[in-house]
C-alpha cells in the first residue's frame, strides 16, 4: 500500500475515538434531561455538573481528534 | 479548496532580533499574530472591566450588569466549589476565565484564535497545575500525598487505586490543555471546511451539483458559527470550573477525604 494512503487511512481510523465521546456526551445530556423532567426544581443547580461531565467525556474524544490531526499533518 | 489549517499559521508582524538565553539557546522573539491576538484579548478584558466599573451605579445599567453577572458567576463558583476559602482563589480563576473567554470570542471575529495554539493552552494548563501543586504543598506540607491515598477503598486495593489516582493527577494538565486546544481548533477547522464548500460551489467547482451544496453548506456554516460562540464561552467556563475543582482537592484536603 502507498505509505501516504496508509497514513491518511490511519488518521481516519484514529477519529473513531470520537464515537466514544459522542456516546458519552449523549448519555450525559440525555440522562440530565430525563432527571430534569422528573425533578425540574433541582435541574438548575446541576447545570455546572452537567457541563463539567460533558467536558470530561469530550476531552477523551479530543485526544483521538488530536491524534488524528497529528498523523495527518506529520 | 483552501487549506483549513492555514488559519493556524504563526506569522511574524514585527521581526525583532533573536535573543540568546542561557541554558535554552537562541530564541526568536518576533511580534507575531499570536502575540497580537493575545494583546487584543488582554486589552479588551481590561477596557471592558474598566468601562464597566468606572461609572458604577447602585442600579446597574446594561453594560454594568453584564460585568456584574460575569463577576458574580465566578464568585459564586469559587464559593460553592472551594468553600469559604474560595474568595482567596477568585482573582486567579477570574483572570484565567476572562482572558480565555476574550481570546475564544475574539477568535470568532479576528482571523486568528490564540487559544487554538497548543503552546498557549499548555501555558494556561501548567499555570493551573503549578498553582494546585504549590497550594497543595504550602497548605498541607507532605500531607499533600494523602490526595493519592484513597481512604474509602479497601486496604488491599489502596496502593493500586493510589497509583491510578496519581497518574490521573499527572494527566490533568494534559487533558486541560488538549480540551481547550482541540475544541477551538476542531471548531475552526469545521467552520473553514464548510465555508470552503460554499466557496467551491459558488465558483462552480462542483458543477450543477453546487446548487444543492451551496445552501446546505451555507446553512451549516451559520449553524456552526452559532455553536462556536457557545463553545467559546463553554470552554472558558469549563476551564474555570475545573481549575476550581482541582484547587478544591488540595485546599480542602483534610475534610474531603
């Protein structure tokens, strides 16, 4: 296989890590809405936790993204 | 199509002569577009807070209430996360929050986003991490290492869990740095890619298919621009919240574990 092509395919495969971040962030927001509909009065106090959780889940996906970019431009 | 990575290139605006530092070697100290973006961000923060507080009234006007909301939000956050010691760390958190927010939001208006440079986010992450370690040692002495000794776990598991805790502690500046960098860089690349599709469709590179591509890509660009404004604020907020959480770990070490 052409090394350049292999590099680009590898960069694409590295982006698969974003799937996990998508599932994680979706889970967090989905569960937040489900919880907020059950007890709307407690929802506002948990918005901070919501975004921190989303950011932590997202960071792992970003690692894959950075890896993909690094493979792509190297 | 234009290269979407072109926007992240560092260009020299004013070239200054190289400086040789002992132990580091020759350092290029040109005034670059990255410097310029950061300087504008700094000036915007100072000017904004000066304008907001110069004509302060008891009943705030529109501009003053924006400033007060920002100030109150961070004050609330340090208070609720760190506790009654929180106000001591408020200046650091507020400085980092406003500076990152200014650079993120200015990145949407200027052609260069300072926070999409790994070196800059790494500096912020190391500042935060360094402060956490210093505060940890100053406040707790060698008791700082209790942070890695989980009291809740069974005795047999404690060394293993402690080791994992230790490595996750060392990973904090890396995730802090990559989150801000990746979000800003990824968002701006996506924006430029879709804007490139619009340009390609308009000049006819996609043929008749462009009639379909053009409105879709333009709509996507508008939507992504709105999303990027949200992300710009959210990432500054998340950075501030995580700074508070990491500070809380070491400030309230005795009664938290």
